[in-house]
C-alpha cells in the first residue's frame, strides 16, 4: 500500500511539474498594418520612386516587416511581353509595439509596365503574421 501511495504521489508531482513548465502561447493577436502609401490604384513611372509609409502595431512586440512587389500576370507567367518583370523584396526589423516606417523605393528603367502587386507583411515575436495587398500600376516612361 505504501508503494502504491508513493507511486501515486510521484506521478502527481511529475504531472504538475510538466504542466507548470509547459509554455503556452500567450499572444494570439496578429499585428496591425496601416498602409499610408502607396494606395490601391496608384500609378507610377519607370525611373520614379514609390514612397512607402506604413504604421505597424502589435499588442506585445513587433519582429519584422517585409515588402514584396511583383508583376501581376495572373500568376501564370506564360505571357510574352517587353521588358523584364520587376521583383522587389525587402525585409526590415522591428523591435517595439508601434513603429512607422518610410522608404523611397526606386523603380528601375526598362521593366515591363503594367499592374503589380504591392504586398506588405508584418510578423510579431510570437510568429503571428498580418498581410495587406494593394494593386499599383507602373507605366512606361513615355506614358508620362
């Protein structure tokens, strides 16, 4: 009987220790992105700059943001067109609860003009991710 009680107490103590050591994910909230610029439908020209501004916030702490700009061809990548498709990727670090980021992104010459996806991602320290997408148009320098 003594051995049975000791085994029960040992099992209970082990269970309580394991439960107290388990790290629960405390933060289930995604960060918030307020994209100030560019706006959906904005038009730009080759050789110009895209003025990027966004406000990032999180209930605990931000970790990083990403900007992805790529050509919108319906993602079939089969059409033939003049100029190179432009792909732009940028990753920046964040380390506070609220942060405003401003960047000037150069649009290269000689790229294919047309519609592009401008996507902004934000991740917090727990790995929660938010995303916002706007459509922009890049026109040929002759269309100014």
